[in-house]
C-alpha cells in the first residue's frame, strides 16, 4: 500500500516524519520503500545519507532504459529502502510527474509499504500518484500560527489538503510536529482537529535538537537518538500508524 506525506508549509518536518515513520515500520519487519516525490526540491536522500548516488528517481524518469530498482538503496542502519531524488538542476529540468505513477505502480507490488514524500503546498509533483495511494498523512507545525488564530490555520492548511485526499478516497491522518509553546494545549488542538474536521491525529512530536543532528548524520532520530523526546514520540506515532494501516 502507498502513503503520501504532505504539508501546507515548508519546514514543518514532512520529510523528517517520512524518514522516521518508514524507519519504524522497517523496524517492525515490514518491507518499506521511501520515495522522494518532491521532484524539484528533493531532500529525502539527506535523511539517509544517500545524497550522492549513481542512480536516482530522476534517472528513472529521464531514461526509460534505467530499471527503477537500480535507484533503490537499502539504508544499512534502518533497513528502509530509499529511492532518492537528484539535487542536480540539470536532472530536474523536463521531468514529467506523470511518469512517477508508473514507477510507484511497479514498486507497490515489491514492497509492503511505499511512502511518498511530497512537495510543500499543493503537491503538483505527486498529484497523479494520489490515484494509486491508500493513505494521506498531513504534517503540521502548529507553532507557525498563534493559538488564537488556530482555527484559521486549520481551515487554510489541514482542511484544503484533507479535501484533496477525500477527492481520491484516501484514508487521512494528521501528525503535529515541532510542538513547543503549545505543548500545554496540544490535547485541545488534537480534539479540535478530530472533532471539527473528523480527521484522526496519529501523533504529535515535540521540538527536539536531536532531529537536525540526526539529519546531518544521515540516520533518522528514531535510531540516532532513541532516548530523545522526538524519537519516543515518533515511536508512539508509528505504533498508532501501524494499527491504523494494518489493524
């Protein structure tokens, strides 16, 4: 099954969430593939120290003679299989997002779970992929908006992305990330999302300096600093995600 990870604004931690939840399921012995679907600003490879490889998703999209499996790398520490994108400008120009559908359709049958890390905002790069997906995970950094205007933030961010997922009949969930000052009211925020928008909150993750350190190391924080607050939260979120997806 395929899960698309989206967010309304940059810096919310969408790719970090993709890396850590895919790591959690790999730790549970699922065969997991994480694909960098942000075709123009890919950075999933950095989270797994795979930013300088021979073949990438862009290699596959540009050249029909490149087997998609050539662009899949098993991260040794986590066991996650990763299909990174290219950060080279010349590889990005002229890419067709529609071809991404063929790649994911093929890989869905080789992996139990396929995570697709989407671009920020309306995910035009991965929009065709919604036809193949089963789940949509919306990542929100609630600290970007004052608590008093939270309802407006929900309407402008979560609700729009939720509508997109509903159009394709996806199961939709939310992860709250980088929770800081709003920690004391996070339960109220979760209730507002679940009651007003009828969307489950899969979990919330506190702001943690261990996360950027883990990205620099190329090892998701779940394994890089397993006793850190963020790792504990991603673990709990992963347990809920596993139950949500597999029962």
